[in-house]
C-alpha cells in the first residue's frame, strides 16, 4: 500500500501510563491499585515458564517505579510532552 504525501500517519507515544493501563491524570492510589492487579496477574509464580509474563512484569515494575515517585513522574510527563511535540512537527 502506498501512502499519499498529504496523509500523515500519527503514532502514539507508548508510556508508563499505557503499561499500567491508567490515565495520565491518575492519582497515586489508582496507580498503586493498577500495579497490584497487573503484578498479581503476571507474577512469575503464577505464570511459570512464560517468557511473556516475565517481560510484562518487567514493564509493569519499571512503570510503577517511575509513576510512584513524584519527581520521576514529573520528568516522565515532560518527556511525553517533548515526544508528542516532536511528532506534531513531522
């Protein structure tokens, strides 16, 4: 399939919010609850011999590590804003 030069494909920035399946405005309690639900679902003890669960658990842990810390979350939000601004300029 060939794209017309006037059609722009918009890609969404994948964020830690997406990994925890929460909104960007989610309060800390919602982030913590989402982390608990997902970590119980994908925990290696419940998913033995599942490389996919190990990979997902790694993403979940990384996301929670950033979003649970106010300073890291602020920097992540700034990164998202920069990436979305870059994508608009293309």
